[in-house]
C-alpha cells in the first residue's frame, strides 16, 4: 500500500498546525537539504509549453529517495475559473522503486515556495527589515507574507495588484493574523520605503512589474513570478546593480529573470551561501535578488517533511496504487482467474 495525503487531509494538517508553523518547520528541512545540495541529482525540469501555459515534471533523487512533482502554470486560468498553479507529487524508495507517499502539492507548493523564500531572506535580507512591498496578491501571496514573518518578523505589508478584489482578499486573509496592511495605489507606492519586495505576479510576458527606479539600496528582492521562458517581472537594469542568487543555475538561465541576460551574467547558487562557499549579503546598502523559479529539490524536501510529519497520523490514508501480487512473478494471476472465458 502507498501512503496518500489528499487535499482534505492536507488542509486539516496545515490548519491543525497553522500555516506559519508549517512553513517554519519546512525552512529547517530546506536548510538541511540545501546544505547537502551536491548530493542530489540536479537537472532543469522537463517543460511542455503550449499557447495555454506550461506543464512541468520536476524530478530529483538523493539516491535514498526519489521524488517528482507534476505542476502546471497557466496565467490565464483565473479568468476561466481555474488556478494558475496546481500540483501533485510522489516520494519513492530507490531500493525497490516503490512509491512511499503520493500527495496533493498545490497547497504544499505554496508552502514550500514561501519556506524557500524565507530561508533565502533569512540569509540575504537586512536583519532589521520591517516592511515588505508585495506586488501580486494571488494564490501564493499570503503564504509569502507568512514566510517573511517566519524569517524576519515582518508584520507590515504594502500590497499592489492590478486586481482590486485580489488585494481585498489578501487583506481579509491576513489582517486577522495580526498583519498591518496598506493597499497601495501602484507598484511604486507599494515598494516605497520597503526593505523586502516580493514580486508574485502571473503573466506570460516579459513584464516590468518592478522598475529600476523603485529599487532602493539595501533592498532584498524576492522575485517569485518570473519562472518560465518569456515570463519575467524585473527591469533588467535592476539585475545590473544587484547581487543575484539562484537555485540551480542551468534552470534559472532558462526560466528566471536572468533569461534577460547573457550566459556569462554572474550569479551565486544559494546553497553555497549556506555552506559558506560563497558570500551572501556583505553590505547594508547592497541590493540582493533571489531569482526564484522553484527547483525539484525543494519539492523533494517538502515531501520529505510532509512524510515525517504525517506518518501514522489521521492526516494520511493508505491507497492501493501499486499492484502487488502474492507471487511477484504472477501479475496475471491477479486478473486471469476472474477473466471471462470467450
Ligand atoms: P495567481 O494567478 O493566483 O496570482 C497572480 C496575481 O498577479 C493576480 O492576482 C494578478 O492580478 C496579479 N498580476 C498580474 N500582473 C500584474 C501586474 N503587472 N502588477 C500587479 N499584479 C499583477 O498566481 P499565483 O499562484 O499566486 O502565482 C504567482 C506567480 O508565481 C506565477 O507566475 C507562478 O508561476 C509563480 N510561482 C513561482 C514559484 C516559484 O517557486 N518561484 C512557485 C509557485 C508559483
């Protein structure tokens, strides 16, 4: 039997712990796995692009466990009543190849993306950061806010989205959790005076959601939404005066903000900051950019964390995903006896 965490159980598990606590716990697991980055299989994800959006498979292994995530990215989906991003994923045992845990990952992806942002911001943002400017207040946004509170204690938010209803939803969801939120009149208004800026928009375009003149010395930019070829958020001039940190360089050159730059554009892989192999922030007035696209190891970690947390609890069920005949060579015996004779 295979362990399964569906949407209902994921919601119950996250609610029982509170989303910020789940994110904080996942940060610790990510910290462990980023520090052993080189032990993992690492390759850019496999993407299938259509005019509608992208469907991606994200595999990796630490040679003990193997994981993959199926994820879509369809920026026009909300206008049709669907979400931009949905996902599910699997953790398996490399010894026999059998699945261990199948899980919904739409919610888990939002949690892991926030946890990754939090881990990075803890290293790269100024520790005295108090205000975050948030551009884009769709599905990922509240999770991102909770991640920054977990990492830096940020409670003051300025939000801008082209959709006023999305901003109202953001305020409605987060004010009860003690955030001080102001709905801004523009992206420039949201980012004025911010210590951290999160861009989290969805548009299949080389967009300039964050202009160079909105970026002040000392800012940490957590760039989440530019994660596909032809889909960016930052004015490339920002990159020229920032230190840019990435997950897996080969994938980010295809998908991230740095797709706007030549192959020679210098970046630092974030795991190296954690292990001390590369510097992180070295000056208070330095501009740091996390060019986030989401990498398979983060999903591996999220599944590893989930697996540990829900093992043997009421938040998982067992499903018969794999056919298991009594005799491992007699697969036909499972169906042959019952098959009608013609
Ligand atoms: P969503 O569609 O729910 O929300 C996106 C929001 O951006 C919408 O409310 C939309 O109105 C707003 N928006 C679009 N263009 C804008 C602009 N120019 N200015 C201000 N607001 C604008 O999408 P989501 O699930 O929140 O995802 C957001 C982005 O993050 C997507 O591009 C998605 O692919 C990406 N993403 C990245 C990672 C990662 O690991 N880096 C993980 C998950 C999602």
